[in-house]
C-alpha cells in the first residue's frame, strides 16, 4: 500500500536535515504505529507524504499503490487515496463544514472519473456518519473547525476520513489534546474504517491510543530514522521504560 | 480647496460639454444652486486630500474615454426576482423595456416629468441632501451631477410595495457619457427595496438622494459589473429619521475606475445604518481601481452604524477605502462599527485605507479595523489535502473572505443571486 524507501528530507528555509533515510512499508489491511520522542521527525514524515510546502526531498522515494507520491500535488495525493488527520486541524472562517466536505468528496470523485454525489445522497451519508461520531447538526453547519473544542476538531477529522474513504490513513498525534472519552470515540471511528483494503499509519507519543486502536506493527523513530520495529509489545515497552533504553540499545 | 482659480479652465471645458434641461422654477433653482457650488469648489484633482488615492482626471475631463462592451451570455442580476423593472439605455429611460410604473403604496415618476411641474414634493429633496453633504468635505462631482443630470427617477413611498424597484442600466454605445439623478422619499412607516444593476455607460455619474422618515425602511442592493473599461462615480446621500433603517450593499466586479461615495446623516434617535461592499478585480482582464468613500454622521441618540467593505484584488488591481464616522456632541449611546479589508492574491495588487473616527460624545462605542492580507496558506493546504484542487481552494477562501459583507444582504434570494454572480466571476477568472 504505502512504500517509503530511504527517504531523506530537509527544511527548505534552512539547511537542516529532518529525515535521514526512512524505510517503511504499510500493507493493506494493517495498522502500523510510529512512536518516538519529540523532534524525531514523525510529523515531518506525515507532512512530506501529504505534500505540504517547505520541505525538500533530497533522496529516496515514496509511493502509494505503486504510484509515485512525491511527484503529485497535495490534491492528487488525496484523490489517489492518501489522507492525513492533522495534529492541529485548521480553522477556516467563512467556509461551512458541509460545503467543505461536499466540495472535497466531489472533487475526489471527479479526479477519479467517478460521478459526483447528489446533494441528497451526500446529506444522507454525512448525517449517518456524523451521528456515529456524535457530531451534531450544528457542528456540520458551522465554519470548518471554528470554535470547535480540541475533541470536536479531532472528531471532525475522522468524519472527513469516513466520508472520503481513503485507502491509506495517516493519523498525526490524533490523541493529543483528547480526554479519555473523546479518545475512545475517535478510536471507535477509526476502528470502524479498518478493513482489508485499507492501511493505517498511526503517529503517537503515547501507548494509550494504541490500547484503543490495536496496531499490527510498531516502529520507533528517532533522529530521522526508524530505529526499531516490532509487534504491539514494543509500545508497552516504551510505556514502561521510556525511549531511553531503546535508543541506547540501537545507538 | 488649494487654488480654485487654477481649476477654472478645466471646469469651463467640462461645462461647455454639458447643458441644463428645461425645468420649472424650483428645479432650475436647485440646479443653478448646484452649479454655484461647483463653481465655488472647482473640479477635484489628484492634489486634493479626498482624491489622494484615486485620480479623478478621467472623471472630470470634457470628453469621456470610450469603453467597449463586454459581451457574455450570463443574464443581468435580479432577472429571476419579482420586481418592478425600470430600464435605462445609455442613461435614457426606456419606457418600452420598463414595466408600468404604477404600483400600490408607491409613486414613481421620471425626473424630467417631475421637474417640469411647478409644484412637486421633490422640490424639498432634489439637490438638498447633496448640498448638506458638501460639508465638511467637498463633493464637486455630486454638485455637477445635480446641476446637469439628464434623466432619473423620483420615488415617493407611502406604503409597503410588494415588489422591489429595479433600475437596470444598459450600456450600448461605447462612448456614452451619462449623468443620472434619483430621489427617493420613504415616508413615515413605509418600506422599500431598490435594486440597481448594469454597466450603465462608458462614463457614468449617478447620484441618489434618499430621505428615510421616522419608522421607515430603505433597503438597497446594487451590482456594478461587466464592462472592463467603464468608469463610474456614484453618490448616495441619505438622511435618517427616528427608528428608521437604512441598509445598502454593493457588489463591484470589473471597471477601470469606480468611486462610490456614501454620505449618511443620522438625524433621528434609534436609527440603524448599514453599508457594505464586496469588490473583486483582476487586472489581467483590464485595469481595475475601486474606491469606497463613506462618511457617516451620528447626530442622534442610540443609533447604530455599520460599515463592512471587502475587496479581493488580483494581478495588480487597486483598492481604496476612505471611511469616517463622525459622532456629534450629544449623540450618546452611538454604536459605530467600521471594517475594511483587502485580500491581495499577489504582490502586484494594492489596497489603501484611511479609516477615521471623530467623536464628540462621551458615551459611545466605536470600533474600526482595516487589514490587508494574502490567502491563508495553512487553510489552503488543508483544503488541498482533502482533495480540493488549488484554484477551487482559493475560490472557497475568497468567498469565505467576502462572506461578512455579503451576509449584510438580508433577503435570501438576493444574497444567493449575488453569490452566483461572484462564483461566475471566479469561474471566469480562475488561475
């Protein structure tokens, strides 16, 4: 599904290398988690994959279902099936949440040569999916993320994911700023989307999100590289002993 | 005025190209009074403080520069609205294209008919609000308009007519030079909506004087569009009585030069005045310079005024805002709000703003804000990351930026019509 090979990335504005050779493959149907200390390059990886400005790929490759991701515009990556749930979802005053969702859904369908969703079908679908995430009609009407609490913003991300039905979902610290109940709700939303055709990459500092979204594979990232890969037990080890032991071990 | 004598020659040249229509005594007096005001102040020039950001040369020169017609299939705005339609072609009232002027609760007459009658209610208004509006700032082009208007409509509203009145200004002749003057009197407890649209002329001067009596309401939605080379200077003079409501919205697209002045005099307690504008210009399809100049005077207690002006400028388009709120002594409990913002889609476009507050009462609430900015890159990327193509994402953010001014239109049908126009303009100017 997602193949990353020897990915090297620098900041455009300053000569600073963030990713120093990341190798990672996420198979369809699997949930991979990336854990790591602050500044290890986890968020940079998610931004580079989604096509944000400000980063320069100096070496390596990344592809989605065999298609070269790094050559595509952000909207093309989305239409190809990539989705990034933002750590800090952006507020867009003046753009209604519904308008935004519908524009996005139909733009992707159009890009894939599919028919646009009718207003009625769209409404039906969005209402059902919003209900499961406890997103009320008022939140759908309000401008995108404006005045939303931290938990509401994250649920709104998952609603977008549910509507867009991407093949590859990247969740960037989706647990940050969430209380336990909100985290459960978000995790349920994610778990509902798990199926054989879809891959997940869950980026997190803490093991607790992984109690709710059970990973198949856990990677530890440090200093711009994946330094250790294992099963779910690796997350527990981090939780108990911190990163220091693991980092010392691979150093 | 710095040196009126130096301005006399261009004024004489301009006046030589104009003639006053035959009128009854009162109307001739009003027109000659305006001509006297014009002679006293002279034509505006770039050196005048009030014209610092907009060069009036092409508005004052004797011959109007030509403007080619912009042809496209899209019907004019408000075509779907149930309205009483009044059509001008190159500034001449077209009775055949217009609806019957009779309607319950309202009296509509052509200016030339009103002004040839010896006795007419318009006597107290024609040129009178314009004359009041000359203090403290000279408005020579409005005086010129009063003196030489060749056509127009006078309206007296006594009830609540069921349909809006729609002035459509068609432009057919590439060299048309047009001066129109309307008078609207909304009597106590009456209510009216006036719509205006159409490119009007190669050079268009229009003045509207509006008297809103106690407990009366005046609503106004206007579009200025299409022809890229058209020039316009418009003046709105309004006087508000107790508990009255005045709401005006203008959408401007294209136009090499547009100057819209609004002078609102709040005289009665508990009155409300809202004035808003949304202007979009793209120099890639022709020069664009748009100037909103607003002067609101609070001379009564517990009144609210609100100005919301937004401009989207692209490829070197220019925007200007000059807005003033004057709160006179005793105008306590005034609530004044003024917002002027420009969204610059590139480094070549420019916006100049001069917001002013002058307050002589101590129990008032007045705020103003003026900002110039670019598209929010974070928001733009967020939209694209969801699959929205870059140009559509820009359009969404442009419409979001304009929303606060468009939301000033109360009527839902009219608001939707304006949004459709903006969307169509964006579709034509993508990239």
